[in-house]
C-alpha cells in the first residue's frame, strides 16, 4: 500500500491499523469516514508512531486516542 498518496482508502487503512494496534474497545466509534484528507499528515504521524512502537503505556494510548478524537472533530 502506497501511504504517500493522500486518499480516503489510505486513511481507512491507517485508522484500522491504529485501532488494531491500540486494541481500542471503542474502535467502532472511530470510523475512518470521520476523518478528512486535510488531516492526512497527522493521521500518518500517529500511524507511524503506533506501527513502530512495541509497547505503549496507558498514558501514551490515551494521548493518541485523544489526538485522534481531536482530529475527528475537525473533519
């Protein structure tokens, strides 16, 4: 998958991967359609951080979920 392309499909892929990695119980509330391509770089930054981190603390997960929520509200 070419994540250098700012497409809704890539946003969907990254959001699903983030939800899986963070084991989000409320993952259903975090729909990729709630995000805009305008937030692509921010979503990609979160995706890259989550993808490369083996162990995230609870506070890190909470901060990432909060940031995703902030981005979602802007969409």
